[in-house]
C-alpha cells in the first residue's frame, strides 16, 4: 500500500516523532493503533518502537517530506539523536547505511545500546506544567523531546521534576491530562541543579557533531586529579571514585529515583568507564562530567564536553593528563616528586614515565629540568626563611624589626636579597602594631 496524507499536521514545537504520531492517531486515526502503524510505517506493530519505528522512509513518503527527511526525523525528533554523537565512525557508517532500509535491527541496537541495562522501554516522561500549557495552546498534550532523552529528569522550563508514565500497551499514547502526579519529596536545590546540568547537556548533544570520547575521558581524568578525587599515581582508584560520586547531589537523587539508572548512585561504574577503551552509555559520561564540573560555568563545561581538546592544557597523547588545568600547573604531588628527587632520572622513575617524556612535559610548561628544580629549591628555601621569621614573631609578639634582624640573621639576609617583597609581607604585622599604637594616641588627643 502506498499513499500520501491529505492533511499533514505540523510539529507541535519540540515534540517527538512518537508524539506526533500519537496526536495524529487521536485526531485522524480510526481508533486502531495497528491501522495507524500500517499507514505511516508499513508495520502494525510500529507503536511498540517508541524511539522510532524502523521504516522511516515510508513515513517520509506518506508525509511528502513535509516533516523532514529520514535523517532529520531520527537525529532530531527521537532520543536516538542523543546516541549519534557518541558513535564510533564505523558504527555511524553502519547506521547511515540502514537509514532508508525498510526492515532491520532496531535503532538502539544499531547504536549498541540495548545491553546497557539503563533503558526502561516502558517509560515516557512528562512535565505536568508543560501539559497544562499544551492543552491551552493545542488542546492536546505532547511528549517533548527534551523530556525523553537519557539523563532528562527535570523540565528545564519549569525546574520541575518530570513524571514517569509507564505502560507496555501496544498503543499510540499521549501523556495523561488528569493532573495526577507522583507524590515525591521536593527536590533539594543542589539536586535540582545537578539534574538541570545533565538535562541541559543531553539536549545540547542532540544533533551535535561526533564527540571525541577519548578526549572526554582524558579531560575527566585531569578533572578528577585537579579536584583531589584521585592522584596521579592512582588515577583510577575504585574506592576513591565511588565514595566521591556517591556523596554528590546527583547520587543522592539517583539513590531514591525509580528506574534502572538508580544503580548508578553507588559510583562503582566510574572505574570501568574510565578504564575501558570501548564506548559506553552516554548517560554515564554525561552524569560523570556534570558532577565533576558542577562548580564550573554551565555553558562553558558543556562546550568543553563537545570539544575537550580546545583547552591548551590537554592533549590526546595520554601523558598530558598528568598536568593540571590550573597554571602554573603541576599538581602538588607531582611537583614535590620532581623537586625533591635526587636526580631527574629518579623523578621520572617515581612518576613511571621516561626522562624524555618528563623533559618534554616540563618544556610544555616553559621550563627545563634544571631550571624547574632550581625554582623549586628557591621556593623551598624562601618558605624556610619565611617560617623562621614567622616563628620568631609569634614567639616574641612585641618584638621590633631590629630584633628580627638580629635574631633571624641568616633568614633575613637571604630573603631580603632574594625576595624583598616577601620579607616586607612577612614582617608586616610588626609594622602594623606600631601604626595602631600611634593612632590610638592621636585619638586620645583629639577628644
Ligand atoms: Zn515543564
């Protein structure tokens, strides 16, 4: 059977393909979900594939391309659009080959997602506030694409936790309009913000270009070390990773959520995610990224997810991840190893990298082993002098500057020669005390 629809309703804003068909079925169908499936997709069971039925080519023909071509439909009107950017090139090629085929494996299978255990095929999500607005505008509710994406648990327009609607019925279903909603505890502010970050990232990824997952992995490793979750010497410490994540607001919400993603709350998946070279479910990457960079500007960290190597401190060689993101830029543990090792060879051995690599990395920082170690020993010597002077001042609170000069002779002469501004800062308190006393006298006189 081949035909074209006489009337083709337009998209209702950001609704999904499934939503469009459900509305079409309610208004123009003849009551049989099978007939509607057969008409639009050549399959009586099309309503079971809530992501997208297989034969999209037929739908494009029936709707005379008025709603977009196959790729537009799949990439921007279904949750599959979120998986595409994560696919490897061979998998993307395979998917593209399958786009216009009338039959074949399901879209999630083609994206390598069915084994993740993170998908609840019976669930669709809606926001009760959006539904009220939909009824006002269109007279019928919608399934909005932003709400159906993996990682979308909050309405970004209403900051309201989404409701779940679960059914296995073979029907074209629209969201309930009876105003009933799940009774749940109110979201804590931190939880709402965590959910908003993931939902916003998920939405941004739909229709974006291919992601560099390997660089995302590197950036996460750097971020974890920068924030002290892991150390360079133990970049993948399962217990550290789990306990850090399970203490986050995101994990707090996941723990009491209702769905297969609940098991992510423990954080014990992060170790494998970062260790494995093969791809994994986008939901894990998004949750990990948004939790790790929760303190960063939301737009900036989304853009970095799309292009992690845009930051000059990262490169894809692997070794680069040992350097932090905050110049001047060695993590304290690595700095101390390089500064305190007897030789540069010893430092490289302790770090588990070659001398050549260490030289290259120091060159990246604009220095070389000799200069770096001189600088480091300068810092240590300066700190020793500062400590000696401070200790003297705190032991002799009423001392004068000449007392300090006399009793901390070695420290003072070294620091005045090599870091005079640091010396002034260190003895500042002594000067302050005199000024304060003089002001007090002046006050008394003026009364
Ligand atoms: Zn809403």
